C-alpha cells in the first residue's frame, strides 16, 4: 500500500485511538480517586450500619491496592462492565441504555440546528465582507458561543416558550411518557413512537425537543459561522477561484461550485471536537430542561457522590468521544485525500 492509501490511514487512526483511550480512562480513574473522603460513606453514610458499609467497600474492592483497582477498571471498561451504582444498585449499563436515547436525540437535533444555521450564516457573511450584515452575523456568532447554556435556556423558557406555546420541561407529556416509554423498543422515544404508529406522541415528543435542541445548538453555531466565513474568504482568494472568475463564470456560481465546497473541508475536521463539546453541554442543557438523559443522571450521581455512577457515565462519554474522533477522521480522509499523507 502507498503512504497515502485510505486503508493504511484508517488502520493508523484505529491504532492511534488505543493510546488516546488509555489516557482518557486513566485520567477518569485518577480524578475520581484523588477526591477527598470515602465514596461509600459520602454516598450512603448515616443510612447504613458500619458493617454494611464495610461490606460495600469490600465488594467494590476499595480496600485493594490502587494498581489492582486500576487494572480491574480497565478490564471492566473493555468488557463494558461499568458496575452498579452505590445509591440505588442500578447497573450503569442499564442507565446508559435507558437514558442514552434522550441524550442522543438532543445532541443530534442540536447539531443539525448548529449546522443548518451556522454554515449558511457564515457563507452569507463571507459574501459581503465588512458590511453591516457581516458585522451583525459575526456579533451573533460571538454572543451565541460565549453565552452560558443555562442563561440561554432561561431566556428561551421566559421569552420564547410562552409566545410559541412550546413546552419547557421534559422530553414528552406525562401521558405520552406513560404510553410510549413503558414499552420501549429502541429506548429512543421518537423512534419508539414512530414504530408504534402513534404520530400524536411523535409530534408531542418532537415539540419538546425544540427549545433544548435550539439552546444546545447555539453553543457551537458561532463556531461554524466563524470557520465557514474565514475559510470561505481564504478560498475565494485562491488561484483556481480567480481562474473561474476570469472565465466569466457568475460570482454566485463561483462561490457555490468552487469556493464553498473547498471551504467546508476544514469544517469537517472540527466536527468531532464540536460533538464532544455538545456532550459536555448536554449536562447543563438537560439539567435546565429536566431532560431525562445521561447528563441529568450524571448530575444526580454527582450530587449523591455516587462515584460508581459518575465513573461509569463519564467513561461512556470518554469512549464515545474517542469513537467520534475516529469516525470524523475517516470521513475527512474520504472528503479530502490530502490528509492521508
């Protein structure tokens, strides 16, 4: 295989994810164990007798040497055994299964809004550089990225929800949750309601997605605006664009067929980073809208100081970030062969 072949590049990226995963998982393990205090006493202290607490410590292996705990943690992660929470004895894998669908639809919906708002606005601003339109769009991009998520959520609930009649809490109405969520097929409510043919429930669930997805989407909308604008301006000054103009091609067609497509290549590179940011932003978004996703569960276990629940969910997020990074790198190599070299 040549140095620039796609299979070789894919193999390299897959191999590189191994040390990245090793570092991520090691950081998660160490951060949760350098925290002061005993995790068992902190989470259930005062509720159980000292004998039961000692049994739980022995069951979790907290009395064993740190290196033994670390090796067991790494092996459990590889085998997708995230353990059971301390406070409610729920398998973490079940928590991920039951609540991951809500986080998935929130993240994908927010990402779609960020792409379909940020990319056109960035393109629109670049076409009229330094105009009033360009200035307004750039300010909007800065504000949308810099404003805290919880503040945007509050503004949405106060000034947008009531005029538009949008729900401000939860992923569905209580009646819909009872009928759809009690018999899940995929644990993704939008898909489950469609499978059941309950289009009224589908519309209700979709309506509940509007404000949370818009709030989270605004977090990275500004990133896409800036990246598309900067890269499009650079591309419009390239030689092949000037050659297209010299042939008498209309400016709108030059931008659409020649400059814009090439300006999107660097944007694909940062998609993985932005998706990772969205997973972090989902925690605050879900808390603000009482969204039944992994972010809400993570906050619950943090407040309960249930380190097994926190460790399992954070580890899952770390694995998801690593996989997203590999997928985006492969997609980027398919779009732009130059990155393979």
